[in-house]
C-alpha cells in the first residue's frame, strides 16, 4: 500500500546580506499517509475539510518542521494548499474499510459521505 497527502507550499526567504528576486518560492510537499487503522491514520479527518485545509496556521507550522525551516528566522512558510491524497487501490480500499468499521466516529451516513466531507474530490488513485 502506498499513499501520500500532497500539498503546495509557498515560502519566503529573507537573506541577511543579499537581495533576492523573487523572494517567494513554491514547492510540492508529500506527507506519507499512515496505514488505515494505525496511529495517525486520521490525518485527513483532523486536518482537512471538503478538500481544503481546516487550520492553515497549524499546517504551515507542520510544513516548516517537515521542510526543516521551523528554526530559521530567514525562511517562512507563508501558505499551504492541499492538492490531493495520492494513493494506490490497496490503500484506498483499506482506508474505506477502516472508515466503514468506525463510521460513527465521522458523523456521516456512509463511507462516500466521509470521503467527500474531508477530502472533497481530491483522491487520486494511481497504479
């Protein structure tokens, strides 16, 4: 099984003794998705809503930590946008099964409703 949450991350650089143009850069960041049912697998529920980030300042801090710029006073993460849950069929099926096994946790009537409620239409299955 293979899956990752994909984000577009923008950061600004403020060098000490140099001028830069542009001073804002964008990159793609992939965070591995935890195996459904294991600790951390509810990342989508805790961080996303209808395919958008629920708490962007918190996710900017997470991105800064993952990119190794959280201690920098010269580089700031200024924006994070969710792009997709990129997955294979095995992970998607395991995710749907884990949701179905604990549907009450999501306050929804079915698995499709849960997936749409948190991920919107941003699930992309790849071979």
